[in-house]
């Protein structure tokens, strides 16, 4: 992503913050796996969104209209010995020259410099409650300023959740963000196709997971956007199944919920297909109910529609389908009103998608579902989960977990399915698995 994209974001946030404000954003901490081994580092999305800087032990400070520069970056200094062991650092010079900071200071100087930057500010924008140790530092710096008020300085009176302002910006994706998300979805589509082509009865779920990761990595995505769900048969009915350790059985369905993260942007795609490449009669019937629900929900992704419209459309199709095959009995309106579908479809139809898989942004505004607007990206992911021993449900439907999930951009005239390269109809899936395509 180009540097000017990050500068644009900082400018937009500072326009909202206004003069008299300071925003303080710490980078994510490194998480220890054990002893001196760490988990792969993933920068905090808010921090990266505004800086494009992906090193730990850094703090970004934004001060609109500050004479000596509005963007200040505290980061690690260059240190050949440390870099020999742990990898390259940008250092202070590059923080300014490449990352566009107006000023850069060593991270060790934070305590010395921050109180001075807070002096005479009215408001502090900060995400409280995420990093308790850092919360404590912020309180200390503000207290230090309060202790000096007899010298004529003023201390901030207002603490404002940075997320509130920033997440509204993150909800609307720029051209560059859409490009990154489209790329993430395209790579994930290739991974799902690879999984379909490689799947055979007798393989283990983790072997299919390996195929997904192979495709992600081949295209430069070092990490999935979330742990991949690869669940055969009954495991497809466990919504957040990630053990991925069982054998795949002939005659079962396989549910894969997996998406690559590209340039810190997520994709989130689910496909369900038969382990042996051919849907049984019952599997096809249930699959096509979910597919109809998904298509009806996607149809509702239009600017001006309410957030909840796709969910309502999916619920209607799922309930109608379950009634047609005799799993639900009664009048459609009362089945919907009484949520009779809930034992088989218990989650909602989607969520915002962006840098985080469950991305930021409010779903309701003033107590009402918000309207969809161009630039928003959401998932549409209805499902049907018929567990073993489901009461009053014929055995032929048991152990069937189906979800179909796509990533959908709201456009000016309707929508664009970013994950459209992922095969979805029964015919497409069977043809791919038979290596006809
Ligand atoms: N993969 C998580 C979700 O679909 O929400
Ligand atoms: Mn998903
Ligand atoms: Mn999802």
C-alpha cells in the first residue's frame, strides 16, 4: 500500500479530532509462546491503519496543528547487535523518511517526552482497556501534567475512545483497501479450489488444511486471517471447529471456512462439498436450501438497505426450505416469528470485514440497524447444521453441517462479490472435483 494512503488516513482522523487534541496509539505487544520463543507478530489494526508501520515496541502520536509536526513516531533505534539476532529495524531516520513521521524518537524516551506533548491539550483520544500496562502509563503522564498546573499549563479534561472515531473511518474501504481485499479473496478462492481438487476419502482434515496454507503461502500470505475450520461430517456442525484432526469419510460433507490475510486485510470464505466429490440426494437438497438463502441475502446487499435485510432474507429462505422438506411444520410467518429455525441456523448471516475478520464498525446507529453504504464490506454466510439425534428430524439428515460464505462489497449500484471466483453451485463443485474444470 502506498505511503500517501496512510497519510490520508491520519489527515482524516485529525480533521475529526480537531485542534486541542492528542491521539496516542501503542503498537501490539509481542506474545510469548514459551521461554524465548514468540508467536508471529501481527500489528494492531488501528495502529497499522494509521502508520503502515509493523514493528513492535512503537507508539504513534497524532497532534492536529502541532507546529513542529503532527505525526510523531516512537520506535526502536537501529542497533546492529540486536538486528543481527532478531532482524532489521527501521530506526528513527527511516521512520521519518519512509514512514512519513514529522518527528521520530527512541521508544525509551516515551516517559520523558509524552507529558510535554499532553500539556495544554483539552482531549486525549485513546483506546482504553486493551493494554492495561499502557493504560497505566497514559494515566501517569496525564497526572504529571496535572501536577504542573500551578505553573500555568493545563491538563486534558476529556478522554475519548479513539476507536469510536477511527472505526467509522475503517468501516468505509478506500480503493486501495478494496484492491487488497479482492486480492486476499482471490488467493483464498484458489485455496478452496485446491482443497476441492485434493480431497479424497481417508485423508485427514489437517491434510486439507495443509493444502489451503500451501496456496496462501505460495501467494505471499504468510498467515490466514483466522484459524482455518476444516470439519468433515459431524464436525461441520461445530461452528468454531479448529481441531482439524479427524479422517474424512466417504459419504460425508466437508465444511471449510478459511481465508487468507493479504497486506493485513482479511478474506473469509466458507465452502461445503462432498468428500467423495458427489453430493448425495439429501446433501444436495440441504445444500441448495442454504445456497438459495445465501443468494437471497446477497441480493439484499444494496446501498440504502438495512444491515439486517440480508439476515431476514436468509432466515426466510432457510425456514421455507426446512418447511418444504418436513423438518419444520406450520405456517411460514409464525415459524419465522417464533425462530423455529434456530436449532438448525443459530448464528447471524454476516459481519463487517476488513483488516480484522470480524471488523470494526457499529451495526446499529441510534438504536436502529444502520443503512448499507458504498465502500462497506460484509460477509454473507448462512448455514444449516443438523446434528446427530436432532429431535424429530429423520436420520437421513443428521450430521450435516453446511455453510456458504462470501465477501461482499456494497457498491453505488448494488454489490460486488469479492470472493466470486470460489465455486459454489452443486454442478460447479462436482465438475471441479471430477477434474473436469
Ligand atoms: N470465520 C469466522 C467467521 O466466519 O465469522
Ligand atoms: Mn468464515
Ligand atoms: Mn465470517
